[in-house]
């Protein structure tokens, strides 16, 4: 592999609620895999670190590289984490001052000069300013990849159908085995099952709209219907239900009905209930019967609210954006365009408001701040259920996030 690269969270990436509080943008799952892994595949190089918000400087998770400090030498490849390249794209790192473009916009630049990381601390510096004047202005002799740009957190859903069609096809092509003969498969695309995965009888797979991919160690229980494009991550359990256009990250548990959903990984939706056009953060747990609304009664465009105010998403279908380590009780009903901040623990008979601040604790919209040590204790117990320890680095990251939110 070639030398490493650095992922850069610009100001827009750092404002992507509710996820930016607990992870750099490069560790968000866009389609089938996180942004970092997409660039590693495209560049044939390992990420060497990230530049992001100060409260994430201790971030460490599942082999992800840490934050970088000091001086980046000229020629270092700096990648905008909001660009998700197509998994089949391939590009070599440019020479110093050169760039890689996606959709005509600079997505990565080989620094034209030495750059102190402190210059990028607020995320306000565009990559164009770090390329040579010639490349930044005209794009002469630079490189290009196909892919997608994300400008806000809800783009994880807006782009999911297109990204997942491409991702599922790319991943299916790398799985040579034929699918189990006891599974009913409809449509012309592939049903690809990796070695070590298991699909029980009485599962129906519809590949009419895209490939369906089941990664290693996953298990699909009887009476599930999978309508592509779908990617079921490694060691995930699908306990029956109806699924269409979903990307389920590794070591998750899902059940019920899901449509156009991104599950970031190590998350639980283990019981019945409809989730549509939503993102479920890592280590989140949705109680039995949790239901999201993903369409307004007026059929109008969905507006959302976060700490910066209200935003028109331009989307007719949008459910909930559920942050990392969120817990919601049984029977929770979530309104169209709900954002639940990281670390929140919600219960009660009525649904939460459309914006819940991070680390909220309580019921029926009456919330206190979730006590830090209690939150960390619950997080540790939840992670132990997946045989993952709350390491000192992760504890420090969550503590810093709690402090930043409070």
C-alpha cells in the first residue's frame, strides 16, 4: 500500500448533528461502510489520522486512526471527510500541490506547503487554499473520482438509495459463492452471501431494485423479506421482518420493518416496530415497538431543528436521526424529522420533541442532564453485551463530548 492520508473535518462536518459530537465524520457509515474505509479502498492506503473538533482528540474506536497534531509536511494527502467516493473508484495520490476532485470539487489535496494542524483547528480552511494556485483555480492535471458529497447529517438518508445500489453491487462482485438453494430469490440482481453467514429457510430475497449482500458471520432468521439494495454487516442478526434499502452495520440486532435506514453498527432494534428514512447511531438501543414517522400528513418537505436552529432538508421522506449511545423506551413514537442528541436516555408515554439535546435524561419532554458517571456506567454495560470494553480512550472521548454539550 501507498503511504497514509489524513481525513479532515471541515466546519460543515463538525456541525453534522447529532453525530459530530461523538465521532469524526470519517467514522460515519455512508452506505455500506464508513467514509475512512471508502478512501482506504480507493487510494489503496491506510488512513494515518484525522483532524477534527478539539473534544474528539482522544477518539479511538475499532482500529480507527487517532487525531493528529503538529506539522503536516508538504505532500501529505489531506482528504475532506464529507466526500464519500464510489467503492469501485481507484486513484493514485497526487504530487505535492495536486488534487483529487469529486464532482468537480476538490476532495483531497497533497499539501503544497508545510501546514501546522492548528491552522485547520476550526475547520474553516477549504482544501482549495492548500493546493497549488494552478490546481485550485483551474483543475489542471488533477485527478478525479466518482462519489457523493454530504453537506448535512440528513444526507446520510437522502443519498442512501443511490450509494447503496453502487455499494451492494461492488461488494456482491467480491463474493463468488452461489446463494443458498433453500432461499427464494426474485429479481435479476445478485443475492450474495459471504462464507460464514447463514440464512435460514423461509427467507424471501427481492433483488429487483438492487443487490442483497450478507456479510461474514451474519444470520438471517426465517420469515424475513429482504428487498435490495441491502447490505447486512458482519456478525449482524436479522430476526425476521421486512427490509428495503437498508445498510446495517456490523454486530447489530434488527427486527421488524425498516425502509431506507442506515444502522451505524453495534446497535439494537431487536423487536417489532417501523423505522423509516432514519439513521441509528452506534450503540443505540430502540425499545420494543419504537416507531418513526417519515412522512408529514401534508406530504410537504421536512424541516428539522438542531442547536443551530431550523433547517429545510428539501426531503419529503425523513424519519429520525438518532445519535450514538441513545436509548429509547418501549413504545416510543418519533415524529417526522426528529433529532435525538448523543447519549440521551428517553422514556415515558408521549414521544419526545423534534429536537432532543445531547445527554438528555427523562420522560415526556421533561429532561434533565444525564449524569456523566451514570451515563458511562450504562454505556460500559451496553458495550460489554457485544464483548467490547469501554476503553480509557473511549471514556475520555465520551467525557469530552459530555463536557462540550454541557
